[in-house]
């Protein structure tokens, strides 16, 4: 990402620090697309850091987020003051603090990007930051530990997953299609739609897994109207004993996430067979996501003390399993069904990674 924006090594180290799981995905991609995808991720992570700095007033976060969005979209706009978002701020990690300190360099790198990179990066950041602003407007007035605000309906949740992750699948698709396989014969409409669903599905998995933590912060992404139909209010979900009543709603969204992952696997199958690195980078979060969903079918999804993660040993086995199956179309195509049908015996609820990140999360 060095085009007037610092050395590739320093940016890679920063990427690894702020997202270890996405960094693994990025490393496997062909070098020609790492720069725009990595730069877009860092800018999105910066806007997310602003939006999530809960120790600062909502109005201040919103003001800076809007100004940062304007600067991303137009190089003539001033860069907002970011001193309030450096490492010493509670809730901001040292890596995020370093990212915010280097944000002017990242913005300069965006300004110096080629048109084929710059336009899609700006488009996806416009959508992502718009979703973050909407999130602040919806949930900004809720204090942690007090009331809980829920999204109104399924359409709002679908729109949210597109704004924060489905648009990333769209961006990823356009960048890789343009740079890596422009001449391949692909049904582009279906390819793009499946890429969007892959991103939305990965975000939905994170929403389902993070439900207890979001509830503590006063946010509920499960639809209010669906909760009401089973006799629940958003605040009542803080009681783990309500899980049996929640399950019909929760399991329906698990099935929705699984359907998105199936579309994501069709996306992987549409990628030209010679694009091994892109296939792997997309397949890994899908398979890890499926294993996460299997764990979310187990009891305890409202327990704030329970962290659902796929063990590192299982992640390594998944990664190696994809690599040795790549030469065989039959074995590769069967990976999705094999992962879906895997039993739950001996599975633990600890380990890593922290989040399911890939083309859309």
C-alpha cells in the first residue's frame, strides 16, 4: 500500500495488529489486489473506531464521522481533528490508536490511488460510514446497562447487514473481477448478488454471536416485531432464562445465515479455478462461519459469559483441508456440505478467531 502512504511492511504490521483474522485472508490474496482491499479495510476500521469510541459523546463521534466521510469522498475537504481518538482513549486499543494517528497517511494513499481503485473504495466507504452514522442515530442515546433499542423489522436488519458488510462483498467482487479475471465468462449479475449475500451472511453470524454483548450496550439487532410475536421485549433478552422463548426467532436467523453462506459457496465456485488464492480467501471465512453457526445452535446464546469461537486447532484443520482438496473439483465442491454435516461432538466454546471476517465482515 506504499503509493505515497508509507511502506508496505508498516501497513501490513498495522493491518495485522487491528485484525489478525482479516490479515490472514489478505495475505493469501494476489498482490495486485491487496493494496486496495487492505486500504479500504483500514479506512473502514478507522470510521468504525470513531463510531465505537463510547467514552466520547455521541454528538462528537457523529460530527467527526460525518467529517471523515466527507474527507474520504473528496480530497479537497479538510481532515477532521482526530486527537480525541488516539490510544489513550478508553475503549480504543493501541493498534486502533496507531491507526488513527496514521490516518492522514491512509487518506493520502487513497488520494494517490489509481481510478480503478479509488472509485470503488470511496463507494464502499460511503455506504459503510452511512451505516455507522445510522447506527449512532439509532442507538446513540442508549446507556449501557439501561434500556435496549431493537431494529424494527427484518428489512432493517437486512439493510444493516448490507451497509456494513454486503457492500464489502460487492466491492471485493468488483476489484477482483477488474484486476484478476476481467476476461472470464461469468454470470456477473449472479456473481455480484452472491458476493453481497456472502458479506451479509458473515455479518449476520457476528450479530448472532455477539447478541449478549450488544444487549449489554443497549443494542439489539434482532427485529422488534419478531420478538413481540414470541412475547419478548428487547430488554428481557438480558435474562439468559428467556432463551427458550427466543429460539424460534434466533434459529430462523441462523437458517438465514446458512442460506447466505450457501450463496457464498456458489460465489466461490464461480471464481475461475485458476484463481486459487481468491478461492481460498473466500472459502475460509465461509467454512469458519458454518462452524460458528453450528455452535450457535447449542444452548447459552444469551449467556454474556459464553464466548463462541472456533478453536485454533479446528481452524488450522479447515485451512489445510481446503488446500489439499483444491486440485479435485469433486472434493472441493463437497467441502460446503461436508462442513454443514459435521457433528458437534467434542466441540468447545473457546479458542479463536474473534470475529468471522472475509469479503464482507
